[in-house]
């Protein structure tokens, strides 16, 4: 149930023109350049470990995961895998677009070597977990949205308990409810001893799920080790990169709300840096008493002079909002602006939440409040215990009994 990479390298020939491939074959003279997607990959994911892969787009993460899953072969080196492997790579990979969701589930079961009663059980578990309707599952999968694809793919991949689960950014697609359900399924597989190789741009998820991580940069391992160390190093690199982009942009980033030129629009110019909660019991407590004072601090880093708002909401695990607000709703309205670190503190005197489990959603919005510049959803879970009252529900409402007799 482990994965071992030994000297893995993956290269691709790149031809300037399609006919160069034929000319190369006819003449025997090289007419292509070599693109190195991966080089010098040496590490192991131990049995029962949840291992994260992070890095910017184009770093080689997806190529590495495809090699790990066995869908492509390395140019050099070798990969050894133990146990049954389930992989979620590109959306829809492995599905026949003309066949129905039901038929594709059966195909997946057959690929696992299941038949008879085992196939029927696999089929039932996958359809129930996907939460897709009968009408949807009877349709060809080519008619599915990306969220439906993700539901079907994840349900089919995990309907039989895999020894090794490989996930490539799949959980960024779909609604929050199914994202959380899928994360819980990954946690359950981890508790059962499964090995998980998890790739995501959501660093909150990587921090929450993974014991170790590797940062892939330019096809090579830039850092590997404990998740916090690797993610912190990657975040520092990203901050330096954004600062460099900002200095290179020069006058292109000077006015309120103005974005970088087309060559730099992929870089988020305002991002959530940290979320801290504080009570009399300390920093980031996992348990809070009802009617206890609570302070929420949101740290935002801006690499431009744009105006922006910060919003947050308290949500339940089923994603129902308990309360949410934004600096956009202040009177008078006070958006943030200017490059640098911005700290926003919100005080909740005598927090009126009753017993239950809660999480935070945090957002950075543009000055209109319509465009989300950065977000962190379903983070920093905490439990509230109401130890002094017997009332039920989500929140305490001030009330007064009045007799009409």
C-alpha cells in the first residue's frame, strides 16, 4: 500500500510543425526539441500516509500523478505501487461519453475485477454516494456538468475501498456539500489505512489532510517534508513571486481596482494570509463556550493598490450559513486599499451560538463586492458547548415571557 518513485523522469518531444514528425522519421535527423516535464523525482509515500503535492500550474504535478496511477509511463526511472489503486485525474477520464452513468459505474466495477453480487454492491454504493438522480444516471455522461462528472468519478473510485487513492484537484469542482462529503470519505479511507496522494491548490485542505507534502517546481522537487514546513516555504515563494510581479508591472498596477496586464492576470493580487480566533482560553481554540467573548482576526496581503472588502460567515457542517457579513455593509463603507498586510479584527461579545459544530468561510472581494478575489471555505472547525442553558437551536435570542392572565 505504498508508492515509491526512483529516479523518475518524463520528457516529451515538441515539434514546431506537424510535418516535422514525418520528416524526422524519414530522414533520421532530429527535428524536435525535448521538453522535460519531470526530472530527478525520488521519494516514497508510506503505507497509510496522506501525502500532499503542491505547486503552481505547469509545475509537473499532474504528470507525476498520472505516472503514479500508471496511466502514463516515465521516460526514465521506475515507480512501484502496492495494493489496489484508485485515481481521480482529469474529469471524465476513464468514462465512455456515450454511455450512461449506470453503465460507466459497471465498467469501473469490471475494471476492478468485480462480478455478480460484488458488482451489484459496488453499483449500489457508488450510486448512493454520488447523490445523482435516476434520470441523471440514465443519461449519457457527455451531458453531465463538471460537478456531475466529479460526483460520479469520486463515487466510482471510492465505492470499493482502495489501498491507494490518488486525487488530482478533483475536489475543487462541485458544490461545497459534496466537496465536504468527499473530504470526509478521504478521511475515512485514511483511518482505514489507505495511502492517499493528494494534489490541490487549496492549501487549507493540504494542511488539514496531509502529514507530509512535496512542493513541485519546474518539474523537480523543490521541498519535501512535513506539511507545515513545505506549505510555509511555498507560500513564502508565492509572496516573493507576487511582489516581483508587482514591481515588474510598474505603472500597470497603480490605480484602484486595476488589474495586471494579460501576462500576469493569473496571479492573485489580494489573498488571505491567515485566520486567527482568540478567546480567554487562548488562540484558535477547538472548543468554545456559549456566551464567551470571541475575537476573529483576518490577515490579508495585498500586492497592488486596488480597493477591496473582506467578508466572513459562520457556517454549519451542512454548509448552512449561521451568520455572515462584509466590510461592504459597514456604514459608512470602508474598503481596504494599498499594498501590504491588512489586519481586520472582529469582536463577538458573548458569542450567542448554542451547542454544535461550526466552521468559517472567509472571502476577499473587489470594491463592488461582486468578484471574489480569494476565499477560504469550511476552515478552522470549532465546537460550541452550551453548558449554562437548556435551550436548543443555533443561536440564543434575547426573549421575555409575558403572561396575559
